[in-house]
C-alpha cells in the first residue's frame, strides 16, 4: 500500500515527501483497529498552510484541491 501511495504522490506532486502523521481525532477505523486490523487514513486534499480552518465555524477547502484529490484517490 505504501509503495502505491508513494508512486501516485510522486507522479502528481514530484518532490513532495509522503510523511506519516498522527491523527488524534476519531474515525470509523476505531472499529477495525479494535478488531486488530491495521488501518490507515490517506489525505489527498492539499491545503494552504497559511489558511488552515480545520473544524472552525468557517471550515472550508478550496475547490481546486478537491478536484485534484478526486484524481489522486481514483489513481491510488
């Protein structure tokens, strides 16, 4: 899975590293992890690091990254 992720990321965003991060929020994977199944999340939506609005009253993502993310998820 990681090799496929790195391949698609390198094709779409040359030179950008694939970096694991810890997500402290809840997800549906809490059930699969509890059952002993390794579970991973992948985010293909790029955000502007100077305009992070995660979980705020005006949370949003620009339109262009969502189109790119759809292509990324399909190819991955």
